[in-house]
C-alpha cells in the first residue's frame, strides 16, 4: 500500500511540475504574442507601414505565439486547474484571452493579405476592387464578432485590465471595419453608376459649424470607375432666383436672422450636414447649373489625406504635398497674391486647381488603397470629408461610414462660427473642459471654453482683415460660440448672462450660441451649464473640423477633437 501511495504522490508531483511548466510556457508565449500585437498596432498606425513586410511579420509572430500560449494553457495536463476555485477562473480567462488574441492576429493577417491583392488600376476594375475591399471588411468584422473573451468577473488586476483592453479594441476595430465596409460600398455605388456630385470646397480659415465656409463649387462626374472634377467657381457667382431656396422652419427660426438663405456661405451655421447638403443642391440646381445626385464637401485637410496616398502634385510651378498643403492653401497663397488685381478670384482658382490635381491623381490610380482608406478614414472622422446622396440606399452607406455629418440625441458639439469676414480661425486656439456632477434633477454638466487669438503680426491683410465695413481691427476675431447640446438638455445658460443669439431645438440636439470678440493676443472664457436626465448613459463629444483641432479635457483625459469621443456617465 505504501508503495502505491509513493507512486501516486510521485505521479501527482510530476503532473504538478508538468502543469506548472506548461503554464509558465503559456504565460511567456502570451507575453511574446502581446508584444508582437502591440508592434503590429504601432506599424498599422505609421505612414507607409502597409507597404512593407513588417506588419505582416508582427501579425504572424503574434498569431503563432498566442496560438502556442492557448495550446499550452489548454493542455489536458492543465485542464484540472480550470475547476479550482478562484484560480480556475483566472486560468479560463487566460485561455480565452490567448485564443482571442490569436484569432485577432489571424483576422488581421487574412485581411491584410486580401487587401494587398486589391491594388487599384484605372478604369472600371476599380468598382470591383472597392466591392472586394467591402467584402474583406465584412469578413473581418464577422470574425471579430465571434471572439469569446471568456469570464469577466472576479479577475485579478492584470487579467481584468487585459480583458477590458481587448474588449475595447475589438469594439473599436469592429466600428472601423463597419465604416470601411460602408465607405467602400458607397464609393463603389458612386463610381460605378453615372453620377454627378456637387463638390464644395470648404475654407478652414473661416469656419462655420462642423465645417469650413463653402467658398468654391463645381461638379464631379463619375461612372465606369472613373471620376472627373470639372471647373470650380466662386460661390458668389452662383445666384439662384430670389425666394427659390427656402430653409426648413427649424433652421430658419434659429439662424434666419443671418439672411441670404440662397448663399452657400450661410450654410452650415448648423452642423447638421444632412440638412445643409440638400439645400446646397437646391442652390446649385436653381442657379441653372444642372441636376446633381449628391453633395461632397472637401477641405484642405481632406486634400492632405489624398496627397498622403497619391504623393505630391504640381500646380503652376508649386509643389503641393501632404506636408505643406495646409500652409500653402491657408497662408502662403495669400502672401503671394497680396497686392495683385482680383486676388480673391485668383486665390480660389489656386484652390480649384489643387483640388482638381488631387482628384486627377486619384483617378490615375497610382496609389496604395489601404493608405488612402486609412487617411480618408481619419479625415472623415474629423468631418473634413462629408457626403450626401439623393439615393436613400447610397446615403445609408455614407451614414454608416460616418460621412453624413449627422448628430444624434447624445451629441455634444462645440463650434466657433466666424462672422468677421477674415481667415483667422487657423490662429484661434480653442480649449474646452467638461465637468459633471449628479444633481437632484439629473446630471449637471458644465463646459468651459477658453479661446485664444494667437494671430501673428505678419499675416497678409486678406487673412487678418479687417473686412471692409466690419468695424474690426486687423487681427481681431469676431465669432459665435455655438453649442449643440444633447437632446434632453435642460436649463441651458451661459455664465455672466451674455446675449443669446441662438436658442432652441435643432433636430436631435439643442442649439445655443453667444457672441465673442477677441483682439490679437487676447484670451476669453465662455462657460455653459445644462442638465441631462439621470438616465443618460453617454455623451458623445463630436469633432468640429477645426484646424488646429479643439483640445478637450474630461475625466482626467485630454484629446483633440479629430474624431468623436464618448464620455460614460
């Protein structure tokens, strides 16, 4: 009996030793896999990474290491530990996380391989390739949807943090894949049929709400996978018959005091592009410019995204690249044109030529589709690219891709609308802080906005002003601090009771605005307070398309509003 007991104890000791070794090997392999995944993440976020084998190598290493970790931890020798109280839950979680990580790496590797075969060529093949890219995104999303992260309760700190991070990354990845699928499908629909889109060039130096002011317009013809942007003209030359364009009642009640409803420059005083786009189409069509199937808005940041993929373009002896296009279009061209005859028309012709050169480069097809998708995706998330279509099915693609410029009932958006007739928004720094407490009637929220006018002394007069008859000084900023508050916001009020120029419902949100005026070098703070219902779970801080981007602070975090950001309550 003693002999068998000794044998049994020895067997248990060997089993424990083997199981311990396997767990140790699994932990080491999981750590190696995590490092490879982090390296892949860094590679994916760097310019041009998808043109090398580095990202693929990192994904392959991550898949192998995490697959090995899953194999070690799921070994039959380790199985009994799964049923040990407390420790078993940790082991089951580690096994699931290792398997999930391997599947994430495998999904990325498959998607990257499929995308690498979709190099774009000019002509009709482009529609098929866009459709293929949509399918790649759809398949990757389906793979991520099936991932099991294992138990999430009562985990030790490192496991709990790893699981939470993995869950957040999967949500973000699936959201990005859904946008990519919808964007590729929408682009295929737009390029495949004979569509005519109104293209509006927005000036980021003179901001409206959620977009620069529309200052140039032209028609883009698509079909057979090709696109052609025609001549663009200043919007001041596009004048429909008086009374032929009428704003919706809600927009009129909020912003009708501005007048000139048929002027492109007065659109986007509300950030709801889904409202302004159909109005823009009416202005164009009723001016005798012909029917359009949709509206597309671009700004210098969107052109920078295109040039990041296509490379530089030449316009009248000047090279425009991703590195210099913002400075060239927002400052340098004004210096070059100062003192020339009809400088305004010449400036808009420069913008038109750069936009057409960038679109021609796109049509040439000599660019990396993945780099372009990443760059345009970032531009779209910051509202530097917005699209609307008359076709409800195509418009739904644009909405899912995040290109529709719509707000929802949880949106919180800050805009500073330029009403000074200058181009000083590029020198207006906006810093906003959100604070909130639980009050008797709900969630009390405070948004404090610091505005700083940092206009240099050496900028051209066309940028610094003053606009004739405005009464402003050179470099003086005059604008409206405008908020789109969540739809359930109540009791909204500005500290100090400044004049309220706008107040009321604006679609799913509540709109409030007051005036602000800043001399060169001056700073001012505007504070708004409001209350949300106690049942509100999320407030979504929306991007404003400002350049430079607004800086936000909340819950100890700081970010720029180049994309939407959720604040959980």
